């Protein structure tokens, strides 16, 4: 057995995080008795012997008390690629956080009691432009019955494109094609067999596009949202007019409508104006708060 020093990559630097005793093997699993510090199963470490300034990359596969089991990891090039992929993913989620939008809805306690007693749901919809129009709301993005004084609702620009055969008032959105996750500035081909192909770059940078080689279809869009900490992907919009062969761009607009309504569920299509709603424009800001009190909406000071 030899004295071993265990390093973990923190950022771009390998930092010593533990010491132990054992014999490193590149052919089979081996055990190290940890004398100081700690390691975690599932991580990759650089294990150096004695005073060596380089070591072997090893995966920690199990930890049992002070004994940790390791096996030889991929080579440095593979480890670098994995680290780079992890960093790219972290950068992606960091970028999403930077463009996430959030609204907080406050309900006065007297109004809260009245709304709950009469089975009103708190509803959210988001504006989407289809083709060259200025945008409209036509799907209940989220309907919430278990709301309290303060409700948090947020979203990120992560979408799914699909097609449906019908747009009808009070009907639940039902996808009739497969769905494809995509981002702004991407497009999907709906081929002649009615199969939505993987996304590719194309179309306006502010929207998502469908290229239709099939037949009459209503392009539709879902988006990820988080309501009181629960994340879901739910339908956001259905083009009211079906499209024949050709192309159309759906442009999400960061303006949401909030209202209270009885007997309406998430993913319900609607074609008439909602009563007593508030419209919240987040195109130039990332957060907003609205108060519902005395049956009226206001921006709290």
C-alpha cells in the first residue's frame, strides 16, 4: 500500500481534497482507505502517489465508511470533453436564468376567501403572434386552484412545437402530431407523412417556425413554466386558422394575462375575451408583481 493524494477538478484547477492509503490499479477496481478529507461516489478524481505531481484519473464507484472504491476513468482527453460538456450545460442554464421571466400575484385575504368559496381558479395565458398578426391569447397556459396570498409564476424560453387538427372554444388542446423541443430561431419540417422532423436553424430569430409538407394542420406551441415551484410543459397557443402546405412562424411575446375563472382547466382553448383580467408586459423587464384587491388589479408600491 502507498500514501495517496486525491485531487478533484474545481473550475480549471485540480485541488487536493483527500488523502488515503491504497494501491492504484488501472486494470481493476481498487479500494482506498481515506485518512483525511472525503470523496463522493460518481465523481472523477486524480489519484497521485507519494510526491508525484501527476496521477491516474479514477472514478469513485462506491463509498463505505472510510473505504472508497475506484476504477480507472477515461483518458484525459475524454475527461476534458466531459468537463467541457458539463460547463456548456451550466452556461446554458445560466443563460436561461438570465432571460427567465417571473410574475408574483398577490390576492387580498378578503378576496382570497371569496374566490376560494366560489371555486375560482387563477389562470395564466401568454400572448403569441402567428405569422404577421400582433399576437393574441387563446390557451389557458396554467390554471391553479391551490393558490394562496402570494403565487409565483415564471418561465424560460424553452418550447415544444406540434400540430393539432382542431381549434375550438372550451376544448382541451390535443396534439395530433409528435412534438419537438426547440428554441427561438429554429424550425421543424412536418413531412408528407405527418411526422415532425428534428429542429434545425432557420426562420426569424424571435420565433419558431413550422414548414408544412403534410396537409391542413393547426400549428401549436407549448412552453416550460414553473408555478409555485412545480415545473411543467403545457400548451401555450394554437393557431386559430389551419395552414395548408407552406410555412408559418409562431412568435412568443413575453406578455401574460392573469384572471380568475370558474370551471376551466390548464390547456383549454378559448376564443372570447376574458373578464376582469390584468395584462403584464415583461418584454423590457424580468419581474413584475400585481395585487388583486376589491375585485380590481393594481401594481403594489
